[in-house]
């Protein structure tokens, strides 16, 4: 695997990993040329992508195919005026053309901006204007293309619209034009070549409060995902890996391209519109997936299925990230499949900065231990290290060295960058604690902590307790203002099939939480709803619930 070119890949222990794993970043590293094109030479006929959809359509692309198609796409973009430094937004869901276009932009040195397909006109206009987007490439979905067309009318900087898998008036037909493009694209030299601190891609965060931040990563970013793929997802050149994620989110970079191909693994893509647990399970079995990564919400739905009727003999490793995994979900999944779900932790701004690595014992509820090269700590309000068991802010110390995979800055927002990253310390904004063995545990976002009668209550622990009850499918725990206690705990709950909200069930759930956690942590208020408000990436908007309650 090409990961060996940039770091040692075999270690005897976690301590060996921490002490001796050091990623080397060449000054002119370019993932498209140095990894994909190189793999096309070394292993031209090895599968790089297996793509399928619920209709049964299937496409398989070798590394040679991906190399050629990305070079065609690069020549296509050049013909449309795209140059080094230009911003191009891709709204492609899980279409396989995403990989070709993304790599093409890497080859040119243009700035890749992946976007989710559920954006509104306001969202698209905001992105066009602040990032000075020249070209938008979108899948032929009427909802998406209509929104982009409306946004374009008010954004003069947007010059070109490109349509994938369709033919629309006013849009360039990618499928037709790509046929006439050369399958060779030479690496730029001299001043046109990239250096590692050139911008590679930019993600807009979910924007649960205010407008989204624009997270910039440079060309060294893909190498940071060697940690993610090799040492957390346990991938090698025999692996077939499935990460459940839309290409518009950073989780796609974590699990669908960079680290996976550095390990020589094949990326499996299931291009669905609506998630159905039984269909996902069928794909895992049919295509002999060896490694699977999904957010906790997906596992909550999977364990509701009859897993005993599926053959998981090929599945060797399973992981989760995005939100904390509730121990009850992990226990049920292991009981049925025999597989431990290995948690990982990071942000749009990072790669996996902590995880349950293969040398570590699983402690349910823990995100594991820090990644090699990441000086991670838990500190109090004065930035002093916290003792084991003491809650504090999770930080990354960068005084001596910036970890490979940590973002560069927030685009055109020095004030916001300075707010979270100053004096050599990047503040993640998360509250955690670590135990005597050095394992980290997530408590909540700094703004989510509930202060009640002098106690600090993290929503995750209460949510975990509630999810142990068979009636609870999903829940969100927030604080509600109270004259006597300052705040009281509220649980907003989506019930599982066959259950209905009642005073009797409320008392049962309250009693359950008192017994599982502590008497002062139980939700004094319980509201039953059909669905929880979520960001486009699927994370629960606790703030929206709290703000709505504050207005009552």
C-alpha cells in the first residue's frame, strides 16, 4: 500500500504507534497524481470503486479507470475555463462522477467545495458569494437544479452550470462532453505545480447556529487520513470499505476516498435516496463488505432488524463517528454479530484525532485514545490539564507541530479562526473527560452542558440511559430554564414502533434514568415527537429545541 511511502504502517502496540508513527509530507504532494495515478501504474486492474443503487445498476472502476476518468474531467474543466485557485462546487450526492471531478480539481489545483443536495437557495447563494464559486456541477435532480438556477440569477460570479446524468437547457452536459476529452493530463510543473499549503478543499459546516463556517484544508490533508483508514478502520489492499455518507460532508473524505486509497482498499458506494436498514444490510452481505462505518443513528436502525438472518462472515471491522455511540446500541450489535463497534472522534476541521485503535480494549461510551501525532489534552478554564474524571475542554496543542490533517483556517474569517485557535492551542469546543487509563469520554458541546442546582449535566449520558429503554428510538436532551434550579433536564423523544406517549411511560422513563445514572439527572420534562430537528448532515439540533422552549 502507498501509505508505507509516507509512514510506517505496522506497530506492535498503541505505545509503539504513538511513539513511532510519523507522517512525512512531501512539499509538492498531490493526492490525485501521487496516489491515484501511481496506483493506476502499480495495480491498474485492481478495483477502486464498486458503485450500485437500489435499482440494481452497478458500475465497477479500477484504479486505471479512475485515473483516466479524472484526467478526462481535468481536461473538461480546463476547457471550461477552470484554473488553479478557482472554486468549484460539486452537488453530486453519491454519483460516481464525484470521484472523477474531485480528483480532476486536485490535478488542476482548483478549490474543491463539496455540498449537500438538501441546500436551499439561500444556502447556495451564500456559498457562491463568499467562496467566489465559478462553476457548479450538480446531479440531474430537479430540486437541486431549480435551486441552483434561481441562485445563479443573483450571483454574477457563477459562470458555468454542469449537469451529471441528464440533459438540461442552460447546463453543460458532462456525460456528452467528457467523451471528447483526452484521458491524459500531465502534472503541472514549475509555478503551476501545487505546494502543500495550497488549498485543496473547503467544507461548509452544518451551521446549527448562524451561517456556516468555511473549513479550509490544504494538500497535506489526505495524508492525515492514513490514521483514519489504516489504524482505525483497519484497512489494507484486500479491504472493501463502506462508509455511510453523502459526498457533501466531511465524513466522505474520512471514509470514501483519501485514506482508503492510500491503503489500496476498494471503496463501496451505495447510491440510495432514502435509508432503509434492510436494504443496507443486503448490500453489506451481497458485496462482501469487510469494513463498515456509519453514524450511531444507522446502528440504532440496524439493530431493530433481524440481524440473525444475515451472513456477516466477510465483515471484519465496524466503526462509528459523527456523534457518541450509546453503549446499549454497541452491546446489542455485538450480541448479534460478534463485532465490536470501534468509535472514532474528529471534526470537519480534523481527521480522526482519537479512536479505539486495534491495540486498545473497547470501553463502551469511550472515543478511545489520541491518534499518533496529535497532542490532545483536557483542560479547565485556565488551560490547565484536568485530572482523570474531571470534565474539561478538549484541545489540540500545536505549539511545537501542527498535526497532519488539522485544518488551515476558516476561509476569510480571521476573527473566527483566532477565537478557536490561538497561542498554539486549537479548542475543539467539546467537553470531555478521560479516565485513569487515558481513554476519552464525550460529555457534550460546550454550549450543550446543562447546569441544574449546581450540577453540570452532559446530555449524552442521559440520552444513553434513555436509549437503553425499548420504547425509545431517538432522543435529544436539553435544558429548560427554571426559577428554582436554574435549569431542568428535558428529553425530547421519538418512540419506537408500537409505543405511544403516556403519563405512565413518562414516569417509567424517568425512573429508568434515575436508576441508570443519578437521581439529579433524570428528565423532569419529557416531550414525545414524530421526529427531531437535524442538520443536513443528520446531527440533532439541540439548540433549536432549546430555543423553541425558551420562547414558550
